[in-house]
C-alpha cells in the first residue's frame, strides 16, 4: 500500500538533472569523472547535476538549493568560491599559469607548505592524490630495493593505479602479477602487521595507510608502526588526503607527533583546485632529484603539477586556516551536527540504525537494517528524504562555510527522514519509501 510519505517522496523530481545525467552517460563512461560522484550513488532519478555553489550551498540545474556536505569529496573545506582563494587564483591567472621553467610561485608554495607541515623536509606538487601516492610507492621501492607494498586493508582508497586497484572488487585490466606484489595489514593491529613483515621478511618496501580514519588510532599504534618500519627496513607512508588540514594544519602527523618517511596531501589543500603534494625526509625525497650520486628515480614529472593558480590557491588555503582557525571551526561544526543528528535519530526511535561515526571534522553515517546490518536500501530511503528536504549529504563531512542555521535545518530534515525510517523498520521493508533501485557501493565487480 502506498504511504503518504512515499507519495511525497515521489513528488520530488529532478527532470533537468535526469536529462543531464542521460547526456553524461552518452558521452562519459559511468556518467561522471569520479565514481563516487556517479548517479548510482543516489536514489533512482534523484542525482542532482550541479549548476553552481557558494559557501556551504549548491544549486542544481532544476533550481533546487541544498545544504551540501562532503563538498568536492572532502576537498572544499572552506566552502565554494571562497573569496580569499578566488582572489589568489584570479591574481595568478592574470600573470600566466604555466611556463617552460619553474615559476617563483613554486618557491613560495614549497616554503609555505613546509612551514605548515614542519615534519617534512622536501615537497613536490602534483594534481591529484593518485599521482603522489603512486610516486611514494615507487620511491619506496627504489630506496629499499624491494618490490612488495603493504597497504592498510581497512582503508577504502589509495590510488587509481594498478598496485592498488588490483586489490579491489574492480581488478579488471590489472595483471595478477602486479596485484600479487600488494599485501594488506589490518588497522590498529601491530601484532598482525609484524607477522606480515616477518612472513615477507626483506620484501616489503613500505607500509602505507591513512594515519587516522573514522576512529582515533589506538594508543601507541602509530608510534608502534614507526618502530616496526624501522626494525624491518621499510618506509612508513601516511596518506593524509583526508586527515591533512581536517585533523590539524599539519595533518595527523602534526596532531599525533609521529613522523612518517613520506606523506601525501591533497583534497583540502586547494579548496577544490587541483593540487596535491608528496612530502617527506630529504634523504628519501632527494632520490627523485639531481643532488645525489645514486640511481635516479622518476619521481613526479607532470605538465600541470605546478600551475601557478593552483599553488596560489593552496597558499591562500593555508593562510586562511592559520589566520581563521579553520580546523577548530570544522571540529566545532561537526560536533554540533553530530549531536543534533544523534538526538534526532534517538528521538524517532532509530538511534541504533542511523549512526554517525568519525572525527567531528570528518563525519560519516551508517544506515542499518532491523538486524543492525549495513543496508543500501535504508541508505536509499534516507538519502531520498534528505534530498527532498534540501540536504545533499553522501556523508556529514562539514565545511567551515556552514552556519548554525544550516546545521539546524539539516537536523530538522534528518528528524523527518528518521520518522520515515522508523515506519520502514516497523514494516520490515524499506522498498516503498526507497521508491526505486537501491544505491550501490562504488567498488563492485559488475554493474
């Protein structure tokens, strides 16, 4: 029997976005240039195509305005079209963006980055996270003379390159011989990691992981990894794509006081502009340079890696974080949001089913069924109700542009969604409220 809530949800439609998605699929494999932005990640026919954004809000081509979370897959931490960033970009565009020799902006950007992340001694810029994580792996292999890479298997993504993609449920096109060189260790378990390093004694070039995730690292864990890497002669690599700036301006390494051999930054570094960074110890990084006597390493060489406007954006971001206390603001906003969502969920009787997790500056949510298991069907129901209420939230990752009013509105919409969630749980079937095929995980073997 069709419910009133199901009828209301069905009335929220995005005809122009639907047509734009069809046009995208006709020309772009998957309909998006990032799998996590695909329309399969949203309820059927409810994947907004964005017209523009400002601050914490975006507008779709149908004219709807949303409070947005997880902006730019966590990259737009200051909000869209941030004036200090835009002004810095505009200033450099007027001066030219790319030359046959390094720009003085590259000097300034490197100095600013190394002042912000003082645990690093050298830095090289690129355009995306995969560039720099793969460069870190190559450098670790060259420095150690070893072929195996040990990844933390509890973390969802490191690179689009074969050394990682071969380990996912989408390994098509990756030779098995390449995948065999990547092994995995569990987060937070030093004994298991030592067992792995012992099993592959003298073979592992590096341990690579996100230093923190949706939970704090266990006491002594990162220090223990540092000691294990030293004892077994491999490098320790921190993937700080998410933790960079959101944990502290100097990333998780700055917060927890554990210094990796190499680290990679991106996302928040450019507030949506394409810039990433590989940073690390001088003696390791210099192997990709010209001032050593050993065999050269092809570290990073990208045509657009040092475009002046992206480096200017990065410097403006770092200045803004330092002068305006952005990291602290992200945490405060996240704490307010998490408390409100948890209260709303509990008030509607679904506190054990709509679960907010993570550090306050990097919140995600889980949607659990009547048995407490993760459910894509219930996620679909929840996302549909959020969208209808003007909240675009594949996660609850905040930007500093959010206001208290934005969060209050979000919590109100969450409460309405949770009321429907409770009815679906009582009925034992979310399908009438999901109103179409469920959203799907990014990594899956078949369409």
